[in-house]
C-alpha cells in the first residue's frame, strides 16, 4: 500500500471519528493527536492550550525518527520531551511530507489502521 493510500485512510479515520472535513488540515490532525496523547478528552481549550497540544503531538510523532525522546510528565500531567537532534531546515512542502509520514507511522504504531491495512503495508 502506498503512502498516498495510507494517508487517505488517515483522513477517512478523522472524517469518520471526528466529523472533520474531507481533506483534513494537518493542524487539525496534530491537535487531535495532542489531545489523545495528553488524555484530556473533549473540552474547551485556550489558544495557548491548542499550541501546547500541537507541540505535544509533533514531539510524539517525531520521536520514532530520533528527533525527540519522552522525558517525563509534569505535575499537571503534560508530557515533556527532550530534543535529541534539531530538525533540519525544511521547506513548507517538506515539513508537510515529514508530518504525514510521522502520522502514518503513528497510526501503524498505535494500531489505528484496520487489520487488513496493517497486513498489506509494504512500508
């Protein structure tokens, strides 16, 4: 299965489970992954909270690629990550590609794809 096909399945997952638009913006996906990683559920979030949730998602998503390592949870339950290596300078489209790859890897690692998809991945 190609990355493009896997990405379509990711988008479909968010459409079905969170009633997002058809082409889900990556920021929406990052926000929802941040909420999942924090375990805070559906609630009102301030603008700062949303930025922090996206940051949590980015750190978690780039962890398997060696950019971050989970460090600890603070007293408020927020996960903290240690930067292992700086991200390279990337153009906007390259950032988008890296984030899509990392979201696909997250779906694989967390078994969020259906069994048929997971069994068909030539990744």
